[in-house]
């Protein structure tokens, strides 16, 4: 299994501070091994996606049988998304 970024998420990822990018990549390495380690959101516009936080950003991803796809990265102050 591998982790991929959507086009929009990849563009945002490139603008993040180095420490945030490094921590996100560490967590994605774990998620590739344990894809269900974060709960699926049940509310908001990102319902149905898994999410994790690398302060102050929220990363939303989906899981398929072959890949982890990071769909969105938003500032944490938009936690109600």
C-alpha cells in the first residue's frame, strides 16, 4: 500500500512548515501500515474521511485496498469542516 496526495492537497503540503511536513510524513508511514488507526469522521463536509492532526493542520484521507489518498489539508481552526 502507498500514500498519495490529491493535486490540491499536494499543493498545500508544499507550502507547510518543514516540521509539519516531516511529522505528517511520519504519520503517513504509520497509516500505510495501519490504515484504520484514525476514526472516520461522521459529520461535516469531510464526513466519511479519516483525519489526523499535525498542529495546527487537519489532514483528511481515504483508504482503499491499494492506497491511502490524502484528500485535503486545512487549517485546524476550521475543525468543524
